[in-house]
């Protein structure tokens, strides 16, 4: 059973409900097969969309309030956006635990190309689970880092469609764009 | 058909959600601006930023809704005033041409949204541009919309064009370049009509320029548009000169931005 702790417990600058956020975290975690305690810290004062993993074990996540926001209705919670943000973080945790990502640099040492390539592989898998998506948005981000070329588009397809790549494979696919 | 159509009654399908100025300015985290937020010390918009592509998407959506409102505003100006007693026919012809341009810009913006992975209506719409286009004096209306807001559009389009260039995105770069050319023409129309219609009316000229300043200030949250290297949106001196701005007028906008930045850094 997934236990979720959300900080803060109440919000002053945005109209979020910690209980609702906790339910979304638990729902996404359970769909990904994660059954353990998750701590989520939210900076409600920041409308930006940053997010990071503070600790892999135990799981501690940190996000800007904007990363959970409904972009149509500023200051309101956006379930779809939250699923996407939290799903990507949790999938990265699962990847690192899988043994296929043992050679992955620490999160802070990843460059933008590596980070975006891994993100595409995460969101592609989330999309097939019915969590998150926005394929064209992810393609645009990928092209910004890997080039507006046919080679980059083919690399994107491979990252998006694959089910279980290793870090070595992700890096090779990303590097091929750098070289082209 | 009634004159001066109220902003809150503009037709939108359910995909679009309007954010009022009160809601926007009342956000304790700072008002949304330039694809980011005025509460933060926004960096210059470039692809190198981790959130650069997403900020560009949000800004492009703001441009799109601005194009819709610019079309609606220019269309209203064709209708709201009488030839002879209010405005010359040639002014209406300019506004009709602007409608043609803005409609084309809407179509380009829709295509760019698709290119960048943005759904129409994905971000809240602010109606300030159209509200400036509701001024009952045609001179003030053209000064507020064509010189202040379309002037800002020059800066925004140039910034987005550079973003496309730096990212190696020819679609974004060329689309912004084409729209930028039209915006320079629109601002020039505003400058020309301002001078022509106030040639013998200093008081009206002063009122129009004051209205322009008010609109400029409303869009100058934390001085996000300026000449400093790290300004999120770069003030584009050359294109403003082409659009009929004097050096003093450009200096004044740059100073206003600088003051707003200092004030925000507080």
C-alpha cells in the first residue's frame, strides 16, 4: 500500500488540496507498481514547472507548485499535469532501481540532451499506461536539444516507442544526434 | 450592430478560459508574462534554458490569443467610427488591411502551436489587448493598440525569431520574421495616424501619448522587456525606428523598463 505525505498540508498562494494531491501521487505510484512511502514537498510560491528527486530511497520528491498547475486556470490544481510530473519522477526512480541505469550520472550531472532523451523514454511509457502524454510537446523539446532533423525525429521515435531501454542505449541514441 | 463591443462578451469556444486582469495581477506569485512569471527574476528567453522550449510555447500561445484580439480590435475600429466625422476613410482601409494581416497571423499561430506541441486554449487568455482597443477615441485606440501593444509585439516577435534561430528551428524563425514585418507596418500605421490626426491638436496628442504610456506600463511587469542583455524580451530599437518611433520615445520605453526592474529588485 502506498503511503503519501504532502508538504505543506495546506496552501495559501494556490488553491490546492493536499489530500487530493496525495491521492494522485498514490494512484500514479500504484499504476507503476510502487508500493512504499512517498514524501512530496511542494514550493507553492513558485509558478515554474521544475521538479526533482531529493532521495531515491526513501522516496522524497520536490516540485514547484507550477508543476502541478492547471495552465488554463492559474493557481488551480491540474490533475493531468500532476500525473505527468509525478509519473516522470517515479519512473526515473524505477529505472535507476532496475539495474539498467547503474551507469547513469547523478541527476545534477545530466546535461540537457541526456535529460530530455531520458524524459522522452519516460513519457512514451507513461503515455502507453494512460498517464501523461503530449507527444508533440515532447518532440519539440527533444528537437530543441537534438536538432530539427530527420535523424533527431527518428531518435525520438525510438525513445518514445521502446519499452525498456537501458541508460547505455538512451545515451547512444542521443549521442547519434549529436554526431549527425 | 452596437458600437464599442465589451471585452467580456468576445466569442470564444469552450477551449478558451479567460483570466481577468484582477486575477492576473492578484496572483501572489506574480503575474504571468513572457512565458514565465513576473514574480521570478526571469532570464532572457533562449533555448539553452532548461525550461526554454516550454516558455516559448507559453509565449507563443499568448501571441496567438493576442492575434485573435488584435483582429477583433482592428475589425471594431472599422465599424465603431464614422467616416468623415470620426476618422478618414484611409484609416479604415488601414484597419481593414490589418484585419487581413491578423487573420493570417492567427492561422500561422495555430500552425506554430501544432509545431510546438501546444493545444489551443492550453493556457489562460488575458483580454488586455482588446480592452485597450475599446477606447472611444480612435486616436487613443490606435496609439494604445498599434504603438504600445503592437510595439511590444515587435519586441516579442524578434525575441522569438532569435529563439528559433538559436534552436535551429527554421519553421519558428521564418514564421516570426514574416509576422514581425507586418507588425512594423502596424506600428507605423499607428505612428502616422497619431501625427496626422493630432497635427493641430496638441491636447489630444498629449492624451494619446499618455494613454500609450499607461498601456506600456501595464505590460511592463518588472521591466521584462528592455535593452539589458538579460532582459527576457529584448527591446528592438531598429525595428521601432522603422515603425516611426523617435530615439527619445525608444529611450523612454527603455528607461521605463529599467526603472521597473530596479523597483522589482527592490
